[in-house]
C-alpha cells in the first residue's frame, strides 16, 4: 500500500528574525509538513533556527537537512535534540549524513577532523545511537524531557553502498542523495539496492527526494554557466500543477517516493501540487 505524501521545504537563510519566522508560518499555511534546515556555516545554525520556527507554528514539523556527523559531538547533540523535541511539542525530525561535498571545508574552519568515508559513516551510526539513547533515557526519567517517547524519525541521506547499508538498518526516512542531473530511471538503482538491503523493513521506510527546480526557471543562486542540468533530470519538475502531481503520483507508485522536499524559494510554486495530492 502506498504511503501518503508529505512535502517539506528546505530553508536556512533570512534577512532577519521576523522574516525567518514568517517563512515557517508561510510553509505551514501552504500545507507543507516540514521545515528542514541545512547544516552549513553559510546558513542559520540549524537547531536554533528550528527552535524559532517551532515556537511560531503548531503543526509544522522541524528537521535537519542534514546534520553533518563529522563535526558534531554525538552525545551533546543528542541532548540538545531531546530538548528541541520537548520545546517543539514532539515535532522534531532528525536528518543525518556523512557530509556534503563542501563539508570538509566547514570541518576545517571549525578545527574538527573530517575523517575518511568509513570513519564518517561510523560517526553517523554513533550519532543515531546517541539520539535514540537520549530519548530512551527520557522515557525512564522522573522528569520527561521529550515528547516523542519512541524517539524522532531518523532521516539518512545517501545513495552509495555504505550509506544505503546503514540506512537499511537504521533509517525511518531515506533521502536519495543522487546527482542533480540524474534521470528518473537513475533512481531505480539506489531504490533497488535499498530494497534488497532492507528486506522486509523496506516497507516501513519513507523514501524522499529533493527537487532542485519547480517550473521552467532555475533558482537564482545557480550561475548562468551551470544552468545546463538535463531537462530529463528527476530533480526538475515541470508542467501544469496537474501534470506535476501526476508525475509525483507515478513516482510514488513505481518507486515508493512519497516525501518530497524543495527549496523554500519554490514553496509557492509547488503549493498547488501539494494541495492536489494532499492525503493521497
């Protein structure tokens, strides 16, 4: 049975605090399920931004997209996430990863070791373990410090064998971290690998994909010389709202992709599609 759709926006910048909280309110008003904040030194600190967003909304879930394990202390992070779950009324989701391409530069700026690919994947596993342990401890504590008693949904971003193996074992949500120009057919490989690795658990995993572009105009931050992403790229969604909705419905039925995220820049452009497929 197909999972119901969820939609999230990815945002991490605002000119001031009022604009940031308005971003959160607007996402909730448009029917988005989540507001996801990147973990970079060029965007707002994710846990602070998520807390601010949670305090001005009532149903919007807040999450990370995604926390870079190489420069996070797993135990301290788990403690802070448990507090965020409490302050958000149980609306926390936790996305973790081994580091995007530029994460090594951030680690260097922070004076933190980056590690090998294997070491970073091990850190992701450690982070997940500490988060679950923190929520488990809260369940048995006399003072309850979390709301989601079984812990928050864990998202793992990846497409390679190491991360998909970890995701098959640990993730509630898997975000397919494929190249921007990957065609729809190219999604079948990582989805099939995850299915084989997860076995019976695959049906419990929510599959997610981030859209790079909605409509015909690329986002303004992409330089002119780099705007040649293939029209066949799965991360580019074009057509009328009905056509875009049909594309997403087909991908859900064929590939299991039911959780769609997009930059906040395209929140309004995708909103008619969100309305069309809400609850389906």
